[in-house]
C-alpha cells in the first residue's frame, strides 16, 4: 500500500491511472470525488436544510454505493477472456462499464469525498 501512495499523483498520463496491477491511491479522478463531496454538502445541507451530520452520512452512503459498483466490476465480476478496459481509442458506451480500480484507490476516493465535504463545510460557514 505504501508503494501505491508513493506513486500517487495528479498527472493524466496513461501510466498514472489506477489499475488492479498497479494500484495508485490518489489519481486525477480523486478531484472528481472531492467535487462530489463538495456538492453533496451544498445540495443536502444548504438546499435541503438537512443537518451537517445527516448530510455527511448521506453523502458518504451515496459515494460508497458508487465505490461498491467499482468493487463489483473490478473484483467480483468474472470476465470471459480479457477484461475490457476503456481508453481513448475505445468508446465507453460501446464496451459498457468495466472498472479496473484497486481497493486502495476506492478507499482514498471515499476519503476524497469526505475531504470535499469538509472543504464545503469550512467555505460555506
């Protein structure tokens, strides 16, 4: 796990994307997970007037459901032949959703969601 943290960066090179073979804790997609936490704070707490605690719990449950989908397609689903992986050359809609995410990246994505929620909490006080 320590090696996956050392390799973490926010570069968009193909060699820096997370995969089961070469896990990366924090990648370019971690920013999107932070935005999810940020916007769920705004939507749930400011717009729907839920308490901060309830907003935090709902935000994490929604994000965790997304990470469970990644986990299913990465670790549980059995592929016949080679696992299809989307790339710039392949159309995502044609091959469908086929995650290739490590569990380490999923954990840090969940933490990124919490961090985005915290940023929104601090900024919107």
